[in-house]
C-alpha cells in the first residue's frame, strides 16, 4: 500500500515539475528536443535515485549540523560521475546538454528529496521514492520535449513527421519553453480541479444518502 | 580604450542578449519564488550580484592556477559547489559581525543563494568560455546585474497580475510563466544587437 502511494505521489499528485515546481532550470532550458530532454531526465534520475539511496544509508551517521554540506558532497560526486559517463559515451548529446548536467548538483529536487524523505526513511523506501519522483520528472521533461520539438521544428526525436510544416521558431527558444510550461501547468490545474470537484460531489452525495438512510431508520 | 569597449560589449551581452534568466534559463527557482514583491526581488538580486561576482572570481582563480596545472579538471563540479557553499557561509558570518545593517537587509536571502543554479552556472561558464581574468570579473558582475533586472521586471509585472481577472487554472504560476515567456521573447529580440562586431 505504501509503495503504491509513493509511486502515485511522485508521478501524479506531487509531480516535481507541475506541483512542486522544483528543478525548473533544465526543464526550460533543455527541452527543445526530445533527445535532449530524455537524456537530461535520465541523468537526473541517476543522481536522484543513487543520492536518495546513499543518503538514507548514511543519514543516521552524519551529525545534524553538517548534514547539508555532506549531502551536497554526495550529490556533487554523483553528478561528476554522470558527467563523465555522458561525456565519454554520448559526446554528441554532451555538447548540447553538458552545461545542464554540470548543474544537476544544485537541482533543488535532489536536495529536497534528500532532506524531506531520504534522510528519515529506510533505504528501500528512499530508493522507491527516488524512482517515482525521478519518473515524474522524466515524464514532465518528456512531454515538454515532445511538444516543443514538434511545434518548434515539426520533428519527433529528429525524424521529420510533417514535411510541409517547418515549425514555429518561438517554441525552440526559451521563450517558447516558458509559455509551453505555463499551458501544461494550466491544463494540469484544470484537470486536478475537475477531479477534486467530482470527488466533492461524490462525497456530498454519499453523505446525503447515509443521512437519509439513517433518517429512514429513525 | 580597448578595455572600455570590452566592458560595454560584455555589459550588453551579459545583461541583454545573453540574459541569465531568459537566455540561459538559469536561476529559475528564485526568479519564480521571490518575484512576488519588488522589495524582496531587489534584496535577492543584490545578494546574487555579490555572490556571483565573488564566487566566479574565486572559481576562476582556483580553476586556472590549481586544477589546470595539476590536471584535476574533473574536480570542477565538486570544488565549485564547495567554494560557493563555503563562501555563502563566510559571507553570512562576516556580514553579521561587521555590517549588521546589510545583514538585516540581505541576510535572509543568503542561504537560498547556495542552491541557485545561476551562481554555479556562471562559475562554469567563465571557465568553459576561456575568459581572461578581467573579463571574468566584469562578465560575472554583469550577469548578476542581468539577474537583478529580470527579477525587478518580473516583480513589477506580478504585483499587477495579482489583481487581474484570469481563468482559474491560469492563476498564479502559469500566468507568471506566460509573462516571463513574453519577456523572454522581447529579450531574444535583442540578440541581433552587435555594436562592435
């Protein structure tokens, strides 16, 4: 049950991009193509999952006063690791997303999850939390990357799907990222409000039914 | 004369054509987080100018005179974040002790600056761009000024937006993001600007 809740929370109800609004810099800067967005998401997941796991393992040993610097060093080491890996194995991608991989270390999501969840939970839950929040982040990046690449260049993952459509330039520059994200957030809010309203009505109806049932008995 | 040209062109690049928020999209968290009121925006902006300038200079010196000679470039991320974190801590202590008036004004923003990616991003940028020392000083200073400008503009807009009547789903952040998008468009319009090219 806890596992299901955790997964749902990270991906939907507490999505790092649309609800927590954390780690926005790469979200806006690197989602101009699907490929970039995907690889940055994967790199962030890598750091997030491992840092959550390591911090929950050593969390009790670290004195309270120096915990933040210790977390930062753990996260920075992991960031250096993924930086080296991508630089070595995906040099083409690295030239585009390198400057955002280097700043994964100050991505607020990672420190936020370390402080809010990993430090006070068991390793297996911390690992799961890392996976679900990471998946939520990756999902947000993926959607933005897909939409922006399609609208900005008429392509999906580098493949031209609409030959007559050469793209709306604005969506491939940061300005388009701000606007696209705003629209997605508004849609998310709209759906959320709708669902909450439905649940409220359902609850009210149930209460009414219960009341009439009680009244009937009396 | 040369240095004057360099300063002016760095100013235009760093503040307008390659604005840290609208071109590099660094520092979005504080940009959205503390831009609701002009007063806090100015406080945050000034703190960032101070931290960006000092940390970039320190990072530049350490990178050029320590990491390159010993071929330790892979320590860049780890060392830079340590420099920034300890600098912020030091500044807090220093300001509390010697300039309490300044601490009262900017102190609350200082801890937030450590995880501001604008600071680390600029430190990384000055070493990857291969600047000389003077360029580093002015570039990082003006990047901070660009951040302050973006924050002030944004806070001015958001103070008005609060009273606007908009669809419920757009209320708050989505609307602020759209305003930021339009501003980014305006800033990208300046990218053709080249006085000395």
